C-alpha cells in the first residue's frame, strides 16, 4: 500500500481526550502514562520532542532508573498499535525517531490540532477580506473540534506542562477573536457555547467574560448576563481581593443598561421584579421537590438556635442566605436542620431540597458537588439529558432554575467550603442550612450573607428533657442525681443521651445508677468523638452475642437503610432468626425501624459498627461478608429484572454463597419498589465490587441495572457504573461480559450525545458478539446502532441496522425482540415521513407478542399505532391506540407511562375535535402527576404545556360537567 494511502488510515485527536483511530476504528490506548507520551508528541506535530523532555514531564525531578526504557517501550507499543503489521525494528509511518527524540508525522486530515489551525487561518483570511459572516462559520467549525481541555484524561501533572497548556491558551485566544467577529456581524449565538466553556475554564479572564456578557445580551439573555457579571465580581473579590476591571465594567454598563444598573463596589444590582415575572424568566421546570428526611418525633431543646435560623421572608437579623451549623459528632446538627426545615417548609411553596454530602461518612468519599447539582436539577424538573456535564454549567443552571422561586435547601454533613460553595443558591427566597463538623469559615470570605452557628452540648435542663421524653418524666424526676451524672458523663451530647436512654428503657427495672456505673468505666477516654463511641458501646454490650455479631456484620453494608433479607444474607443465616436480632438491636437504638421490614442506621452508628468490625473480625471474615452482600444484591436484582421483563434477555449467574437469602419480588410493583429503595446502594456496590476484586459481581450487577437506569434517565450514573463494569470484564478476560457491557455503554453514551464513544462501543460489541456467535447479542447491538443513527439524523443507516436486528431476533426465536425491532423500524419510517410504511411495520409488531405476558411491549406497540394514525389523520384510530396503551400501562401499575399516554390521548382528542374528552384526559394526566412521584423515571411532558392546552380549550360547559370520567378500554383498533 502506498505510504500516503497508509497515512490516511490513521487519525489522531488531542483537542480533548487523547485518541487514535485506525481504519475508522477507535484504538484502545494503553495506560495514562502511554497516552501522556502520545499527547506530548501530538502537541508538536512534525517537530521532535526530546526523550529527556518526555522523562522530565512524566517523572519530574525523580525519574526511575528505568525511565528511558519505559519511554522506549511506550513508543514501541504505540507503533504496534498504529501499525500492527509493522516488521520488528522498522521505523513505521507515524512515530519517527530523530534529533534526540520522537515526532509524529501528521497533516490536517489526520490530526485535529492541525485541522483546527487550518480552519482558524481560513477564518482570519475571510474576516480580513470582509467576508466576516463566512469567517465566523469557520471559527465555529474550528472550535467544534475541541471535545474538552487539551489531552483530557492524562495525569494532571503532565497536562500542566507548557507544551499542553499552550494549546489551551491558543484555543482561548481564538474564542476571543471569534467572539469579536461574531458580535460585529450579529452572530453572537454561534459562539455562545464556546464562550461559556472557556469562561468556566478561565474564571478570572476578564476580557473573556466581557465578551460573554455581550454575547448573552445580544442573544436575549439579559438576566443571565446579570447573574454572570455578579458571579465574576464575587469571584474576583473572594479569590483575588479586587473588583472588576475597566473592560468588564464597561461591558456590563454597555450590555445590561437599565436591566442591571451598577451597584456600589462595581457590582450589578438587578432591577426589582415581581415573583411572577422572575418565574417567567426561569427555565421551563415544573417539579416541586420534597426531599426532607422524617422529623425526629422526640426532638427537644434548641429553641434559641431555631430562633436564629432563616425564615421564609429572610433571616430576622439581616437576611442570611445560608446558615452553617457546626459541632461535634452527636451534637444533633442534622436533627436541628431537619426540625427547622419541617417547621419552615410551608413558607417555601416551590419545594425543599436535601442532600447528604457524606463529608465524614464511612460509606465512601465525600459526594462531589457536581453529582449533587445533577440530583437537584433533576429533582427540580430538568430532564436528565439537559443536565450539563460540567460542574460550573450545572451550578449556573441550578441558580437559573431557582431564580424567582422559594425553595429551601438543606446540605447535610459537608466536608469543606469547596464542596458546599457551588450548592449555595445565594438567591432571595432560597436560604440554605449546612451542617458540618467543621465551621466552614472559608464560606465567609468575600460574602456577608452567611451565618455560623455552633451547637453546644445540651445544658442540664435540655438533657433532662431529652431523657424524659424517652424513658418517662417520673423516672427522671425520681433519680435526679443519676440524671445529672449521666449528663456529665455523656458531655450532654444528644446522640449519647439518646443511646443511654434506649439502654435504660430496655431495662425499666434497673435503676439509672446502674447505667451511670457502666458509663463511668470509659470516662478516661471521653472527648468529642469518644462520648458517642462510649454511648454506642454501652448499647452494644447490652446485646446478646448473636445480635452483637450481626452489628459487626452489617458494617459491610454501605447504605443507610436495608431490609431483613439483606441482613440475613450478610450474616449467612435464615431470615426468621435475624428478625428477632434486628428488633433487639433496634431496642437499644443502634438501629431504627424505617418501614415494614426495613431498618436505618445514622452515620455515627455505622462508624461505630465499622470500628467494631475492624477490631473483632479478621480481613477474611469481612471479605466473606462483602461477598455474601454482593451475592444478595446481584441475585435479588436479577430476579427483579426477570419480574419486570419475563421474556427479556438473560445472563447466567453462578449460585450464591451458602446462607445468602435473595429477596423475591414476584409482583412488578414490589420489584420496582425494591429497585427504588436500593438503587443508590446498588450503584455504590458496582464500583465497590470492582475495587475489591469482585469483578464478576461488578459487571453482572451493572447488567442487571442496565434497563432500569436507562428507563429512568439516570444516564450519568448509568455510564459510571458501566465503565467500572467494563474494567472488571476486561480483567476477567471474559469476552461475553465485555460484549454486553460495550453494548450497554454504546446506548448510554448515545443518550448523552457522546456519539463517537457510542459508535466505538457498539462496534466493539458487534465484533465480540460475532466472534461468540451470539445472535441475540448481535441483534440487540444492531438495534442500538439504529437508535444511534436515528439520533444523528442518518435514517438510511438506521433502517439498515433495524433490518439486521429484526433478522437476528427472528433467527434467535426471540418474539419480544422481533416486536421491538418492528416498532423501531416504524419509528425510523416516521422520522422519514413515511407514515404508511411506519403503520405497516408497527402493526406487524403486535403479532410476535400474541400469547405473551408482556404488557409494556404491547403497550408500546399500541402507543406507536396511535402516533402513526395521528400522522395519517385517522384521529379516531389514534384515540383507540392511545386508549389501549393506557389500559395496559394502568394494568401494569406504570404511572409514568400512564401519565404520558393521557397527555397524548388528550392531544388526539383535541385534534379530532372532541374538546370535552381532551379536557378529561389532560385533567386525569395532571391528577396522576400530582399523586405520584414520576420525576425519577425520566423526562416528562411539561405540566405548564398541559395547563396551557386546557386553557386553550375554553371554559368548561355543561357537557363537560355531565361527561362520564374517561376510561381506557381493553379493546382497540390497529
């Protein structure tokens, strides 16, 4: 093959993740260090990078003795990857040796960096020749090549090298000149996305932010421009101690005008607006979250602290936007925050947000702010696919959604100020209460709207009340001396007092003096944390040996709540004896009954259990417990999947460890409820299994969660779990596992519009399934390819893959798969405007389902028929299709799709001219939406759009009042 043709077979990317392709196939590059070597070479295409410089970048001042050998090995492996047929010791076409180093030979067709530079030069020439509009188009094309920061994914120390940081600076400079050109020719919107990304990466770059303000204003986003200016001004003050410079202030005055008059100290004061007006500028969200944990029924004291908390109309002494509640473990920080939140909730009609930030928790590392922002945005109604990937974008969108609303925010167990800062609304009507072990004093820097409250231990009166509500006022009054000594020994910490009260309550015939004697034994070790540990140990020592062993065993479970079946599996014993042991543990308040068959443990109690396990159980025993817990989660999840999709795909699980008792969920409702309660723990378990060497559990548990996470729109969580699963499958060397995970990752990546990743994963899945001779796997992968091409607007390619999927399902004898493939073909024909072909294919999708118990699959077909008939103008048949789908979804207890079907049914009735029936359908949709929590299941039609449609029907008339309630009928016409 000629050298030039060979050269065209390989492409590189360094503007974002470091990647390489051969013959259109994404190559799997080696470890981060090897990718770092390639990144350095790609950053200087055509110019040698000396070996000594590569060593210096990789290891700094302390390179290993083998450093040169390692570099040569990386170069050799890269050459083999790019040119697998290259003879030994041959030089190759791409990585060349010379001038004491190595260089990459590339051109604009093979390296994104060179293409970026060529497009930029072309844009400048057009700009300078007066064709500025055409120049902007080329700037946009050039900047679209950037998929993130330069060489994203390699070690941060390498990314900080001047070779690579220079490329980021080059991009930022191009963004500025492109923005200037776009503003001059009235195309600011074309550069808005690039400006936002660069502004996030360079938060102190005032010229860049000045251009962003102008672009926002030019595209009708004046309110966002106001917020952006205020954020920049605050950041400059907090981090540099300076105000905005002349260029940024001038941009603010120029573009904001009367919408944002300048305030003292260089700030911008938004023009006052009524709440209704502010709401109208917020994104079209509709959810009212109610996330507060249950209030403590025996809460006592803290009246002074409660009086200092914010009120719905602002803080009584100055309008604090946030209150930080700090104190030692067990001082009742969470109880205080939750009690205040419940008392104040009525004054915040737009909802309450709550997050446990796990700053000091034993269940894993602190929760990243970006993750919490994603949860909050979805809780507020932002569809998962619209949640930005970048943390700064998420924080900006979070404040946009909250602007003009009254939402209460509780941030529990924060690690530090950096974790909290992105989560503080700092908006009128949206106060936040933060709990933390530390005072988080850094939050006060550059801000005067944060109050700090330190919880002191209970005084004597409060401690007495705390004991009295738990063991009775008469008993407390009869042993005043003992109560005083208990207060002294526990330091007055509410948690310690509660545990002591539980111990005393479990032995009503024992004097409180006996409890005092037990507590006194550990007095020498009392300090802020030991007081809680002492109280927990007092309860722990009261347990039977079997119950005490169960406390230590449950330390292996990371979740806050669990059911009796998991506890039995963790212990490796039958369920019935465990019920009694859990009741015994709950009797001394080391567990709290949370719901029927479920128990909860607050964080200090989990810490206590973990310390006991570390002290009393060897590493092999703890690993055996984790193995049983993973088996329980995996087999229960797999069984729940079978219940939800009895004719769906299967994988083969090895038998669980002896003593494991998987939960059984024969009903769809209980299966969905179990997944809803356990999903956070199951996601955590995927990563933990991969970290702890349980690779089979990691990929199989991710597979069991695949459909649920996809249907609920939790695409970021889905992708993270699948990435852990893929690493595990590769370590196992299991091609079947890898094929399944690659296919699932392809779909999850497509959901996030990461189309290049999606194509790479699906191609690899197809190759593996082909090698395995797995017909069903090939069919499912072709189906995912069809979905991906539909998303990209390539319907011709989509049709090809849809047909391949159908043939595969037919060959495998999979009726549910055949039905799904036929429905998918119908959807693709619909996208092409070929509605009769779509109707034919969708009708055919009913036949494979005859005699099967697959209500969801059948409902999806009828829903598709409704769409087809609606496009063809057959409105009565469209109504019949939607009614049949509605009947099936209701029978399956699927309120999410019941809601969506009612919305479509109302639209079909309106189009058919039956306004009374349309009104009835939409009202029922709103009723379902109001009485069910549907926000976790994926994007929903906007409630306001439904209400607008109702208003458009005109006022109710007598016919509407006398019309019988709409009912979905079992029949229907295809």
